[in-house]
């Protein structure tokens, strides 16, 4: 079983608005409302890929009920903890004429220590029957920045493989808790490394440096694939994995689709490089759909032939 933990889930509403211009009145061409939040998006893709997954986290109010009902409609198992305050709603505006998208995300509810303790208790119970646990997304109000680190340590004691995808101070504290895998995007990786990246070698060096902060493996997603420093045959190996970019309908959630593909392949016991290739194919295919966490598994398989994984030499600065 795979667990996804989303502490700040949402209802994600995407509007297609041709020639969107701030300050003007518009009519949407199309709209879609689905359960969202990083971990929820990953759970959706895992289900589409045929993997056993259960989504847990924190929900509240009528919006929380709609999140659970939406996931149930997609046959995703859920085990959320209910809180007093209302879950959030996020809005994205996609302009099909330019491909530009604008996101407006609510902060989310305030969560008490007692509510977090209830989640931790449920998570430990679920983790006893799981082999992989993903912690993903932002933290709602009221939770300390070390919340993911705290939950991660509790799950690691049970021998569960842990994966983290968040940002800011929660990410910095989570990597110190020594997760098995951390998967930032380029901006999040720059924040961890404390500098802007200037080229491929600098990006490759960064993923190696990130593992020195605590995680066993680091994967940095970029628009056409990823840079990864992973354990293979008992040794750490550096990879650049890439695919020819597709003309995107919407890039929203492509990183979540990548991570879901990677986790699905890892759950199936594929080699590290095949996990990365499958993740990149999933991320690329998801850009062909409006709405996060949407892809066609059959198209993913066809895209795999175009995903190239290239081993890289370790930068001299980090040897």
C-alpha cells in the first residue's frame, strides 16, 4: 500500500478563459472542479496507474466533504481526519490562447495541536500496512514548520520508505529528518542550496549537495525532466533524465504526475533509472490535460521510448 499525506488539501477549480486580462470582465470557455493538493493529485495519478493507494490528511467543513466525495467518485480510498475549520478552495485561470496560467491559492484552515495528534495517530496505524508514504504540499495555518519532519520520523520507525515534496522552511526541516527521497522543483532546490543555478553542471551538483543535508536520494524536477542522485546497485548514481517537451495544454500538476509515476514504478520494484524514466513520461503526458493529476496511462507507455536517461559524472566540487 502507498499512503499520500496532504495536510492542506483543496477543491481545485480551473477556468479556461481566452485572452485573459487582469482588470477586465471575462466569460470562461470551460471549467473543471476536482479535489486537489499535491498529495491528493499524486493519489489520483497512482489510482489511474493501477497502484494501491490511500489518501490521508486533514479536511474540514462542506468543502472537505466535497473533497472526499470527489475522491470516492474516482475510486481513491481515503482516511482523512476531520477538523473544525473549513478546507480551502483554489482557483486557476488558464488562457488557451497563450498557454499562460494564473493560480490563486487560499491559505487554508487553522489546525490545532489536538487535530494534528489525531492525524498522527491515524497515520501510524495506516503506515503499519504500507511500504511507501508521501508527504506533500503546503502546511495549513497553526502547524509548526517542523510538522512534516515530525510525522516523517514517526513513519520511518515503522520501516516505511518516505518521500517528501513541499517547500520553504517545512522542506528544509523535513530533509534534516532524513527521508528516503526528496523531490523539489528547481526553485525549491535553489532555496535548499542557497543559490540560483547557472547551468546543467550546477543543477547536477545541487542534487548531490541536497543529499548531504539528510535525504538518501534527491530528485529535482525541471520542465523537460529531472536531475537525480539515487542509489543504484549499492552506489549513488547521478542522472539527467529528459524528454522532448510536448506542446502543453496545461502544465499545472505535472510535477505531481512525475512524482506519482516515480512512486508507482518504485512500488513495483523497477530499477532506479526506470523509475525516473517512467516519472518523466507521466509528467510530460499530464501536460496534455486540463486539471492536476490527470493522465492517460496508455499514452505514458508510448512516451517512454522518448525518455532518455544519461548518467553524469559527479562534479569535482562534491566528490
